[in-house]
C-alpha cells in the first residue's frame, strides 16, 4: 500500500517511509492511496473472530504486502495483548472500555502497535530513531511504555506544564532509560507546534532521524480502527447489528479511526463527536466554518486541543464534502460543570465511575439518543482512560468506588525527572542539539 500527503496527492511513499517520516515536508498528513472495503462475509461474521484476528485482517487489508503476514500476526499478538470489552449500562447503551492496557488509556492500541512496527523496520546499524511526541495527557504515557527499552530508539515527550494530572505526569517522567520528558510552559497546542516545526527544520533533520508518535503518524491511526470492529463484533454476539459510536474527541485521531473503519465497510449508523470547551469541530459542524482557536484548560485535559491535527485527515476522507460530514457526524461540547454533573449521574444511576473524557462522551450519547432514538440501534460511547488517572476530579464518595490498578501504586515510588522549557522553538532546538 502506498500513502500520499493530504497536501499533495501526487506524493507516494510506502508504509515504512510514512511511519518513519510521520509528517511529509509539505506539512500534510499521510493517508492510504486507496481504502479497501472489507468483504461482507467477514463483516457479517465478525462475532466469530477474536480481537487479534480482527486486527490482523483489518491491518493486512490496509497494508498489503508491506509487512509479511507471519510478521504482522506476531506484531499484533505482541502489541494487542489486552482486552477491550463493551459493558452494558442500560438497554442499548454500552461503554467501550479502552483502558485495560499498560498505560490505562486507549492510546495503548496505537502506541504499542507503532513501536513494534518501528522496531520491526529498524535495521541493526541504522541511525538511532528519535521519536518526538506532544501529549495533552495520555499519549505520552502510552508512547513511553510502548517504546521503553526498545533498542536504538529515544523518545522525547513534550507536555504542558500544570495541565496534566499527577498520575499522567508520573507516567511521563519516571521511566528513564530511553525516555525523556520536557515540561513546556504553555498549552498542548504549543507542544504540538514545537514538534511539527522540528520535522520541517533542516538542521534538526540533518542531525537526527526524527519521527512522531502522535496520532499524526499513520501507524497510530491504523490500530485504532481495530477496536471499532471488535466492539461491533461484541454487539453481534448480543444480537444487535446497528450502532452509533460516541467518541470523546481532542486531536480527532480517535474518531478519525472510526471513520476510516466506516469507510472500510463497518456498518455504523452515525458518529457523535463529543468535546469539552475546545469546540472547534462541533462549531464547524453547526456553521460550516472551521475556525481553530487557542486551547483552553479543562478537567478533561487530554481533549484540550484548539486546532485538531487529524481534522485534515477526516476532511480528506470525505473530499472536503461538508454536507456528507454533517450527515454522518454530530458534534456536542460541554463545560466542566456539565462534565462533573455527568460523572455524578453515571455514578448515581449506573454505579459506574467514568473519567472526565468518558463522562463527556456518555452525556453526548444521551443527548443524541434523546433526539434520535431508534429502538433497534445500540449506542456505544468510548471510555478512553481509567478514572484513577484523575483522582482530583471526583468527590470522595465517587473516588472510593475506583479500583486502582497495582501499577499506579508502583508509579508513586519512582523518581520523577523533567526538563522545563518555554514555548520558544530555538530553545527547544538547542536542547535537542545539546543533548544529542
């Protein structure tokens, strides 16, 4: 399979180049030159396949011969070695729990797959791979654990000072080895801008072999399609074959993967994009005008993105057809106060503790279903992170319901290391060059 830049469809690279270069020099994003539609026999019988089997079939159709089948199977079985169940909270309302991986966030799907793909392609004796990643919360932790100890790689994580939770920060700053953390005195958008600028800087590209682990990397996007197909498989086992997915959305890679799955034939009735106060996309879906704006800090910090990178991929998927996008996607945005109310309602009504991002998705799904409520259609909202990662958000009576995984207690025992930098690109560049 060849991949083109969203800014230049005449540009064609293979999967390996797209993974290692992550972002074309023209500042577009890579997309597959064709999107295969999976056969009906596979789609209608998804319930007969395991998650790794589904993942292999989807990945093989997207990648073709870029990775031999036996190697691709090994990568998937190593990377996707945890489960992602749907849990029914009320009739036809399910939560898709994506936090059962090592970093307790949905980013484990993309980060673990990508790290193993890079390791597979990285040949002995080649120049060290320097992975740059901006995080608004969960990406950094998943990437750190995905790459920890991988030979001939080094990961530099940029995160916004004071805008990630305590546990998220520990996941970023306590790894050591080939993982280092930079605390940027700004927002996630500032971190992302620094990373993007680094990829187009001539001196840095001459000095380092740079790649990204953000969702701008196509190897992050592809494995996120796996859990949409797998969630539908679980619905089929319950006798349901119509579904609406509600996705808490920040940089829009998560819902972008869902839309890619839809393009591949997954029979999704509708998508709901749920955001916090950073409502660039919901506003666009209402007005047809796309106006990026500076991000604002919220309780759902992993969604604090004012200019989502992956929106260009979504627009490309639909050939910039705004009308079709509006037919398939509905957007909702909520305040912190509404988020806290949603957390309390979920705890009280369903005895379920949800992280702030998950609570926003639940609220958006409920609102959508009130306005569009076919009885035979299930609604699945995505739970993107374990609630234990946000202890300061919950009232004591809700917090005590949380079952804290053992790895969180282990994090507290580790020493934290981070370097503080401003948002100035030259300072960031000098840090990279001085610490080569």
